[in-house]
C-alpha cells in the first residue's frame, strides 16, 4: 500500500459511498419501471390495447438483458469508480430520452 493511503474500509466515507451506490440502483429501477406507471395514459393516448402495450414494454425492456453483461464488463474494465459514474450518467441520459419521448 502507498504511504498515507487508507482503504475505504477504515474510513467513514464508505457509508456515504454505499449510500450513493444504493441510490444508483434505486434510480435505475425507478427509471426502468416508469413506463409501467404510465400504462393507462399511454394506452389512451396511443389508442392501443393491453397486449400492444405489453409488447411495447417488452421491446423497451429487451436491451436490458444484454446491458447487464455490457455494464459488468465496463465496470470490470474501467474500474468501479469510473464504471459507476458511467452507469449513473447512462441512467440519467436514457431517462431523459424516455421523458422526451413521453412528452412528444
């Protein structure tokens, strides 16, 4: 270990970092489940039935199957710190795209 360097386990900041990591997961789940909360409004505005909405939601959710592997490799390659920042930025950007799409 480098001189003057202390691992996060011995510092109080580890709980703050744990909280931030938990908020990343919470934000990701919140953003991912947002369209499901808007089901009735989307069906009414788009004039689609329940089956068509579920197909639309499936198409929306399908890339997340592969995103899990991609994000795992990204975090492994770039490191935890940069990987979590990239993941958080991705969640914010994609949620913004979903919000713009819902507005339009």
